[in-house]
C-alpha cells in the first residue's frame, strides 16, 4: 500500500499519508494541499519499534541451513 511522507509548504509540518487514485493527501495540521513529497527510506508494514527478530540460534550473518554447502559448517556452527 502506498504510504508517502510529505511536508506541508504552508505550515511546515511533516507527516505520512496513505494515497490512492481516489484519495489525495492533505495536511492534518492546516488542511492545505500544498505539499512536497519527501524521499524517505522504505518501511515494513507490521513491524513496530518493539518487534524483535526471532533468534535462530545461529550467529548473526550465518545462513542457518546447515547443509553440505553451508558456510556455517566450516565455521563449526552446524
């Protein structure tokens, strides 16, 4: 779903807005449609600040597969 970051040219407020062909963005502070779309880093839907990656039991950066071609086997992490 397209979630964009904008800065209002009228009041300077920055905000995110869900935009579709039927739905346009408007500043939640002053209601202006005079907006500048900002370049922002991609985010992940459903991952909040409290979410932690699941611990696989393998060292960071390892493949965790344990197969014959696994680089982890050479490091003793099988």
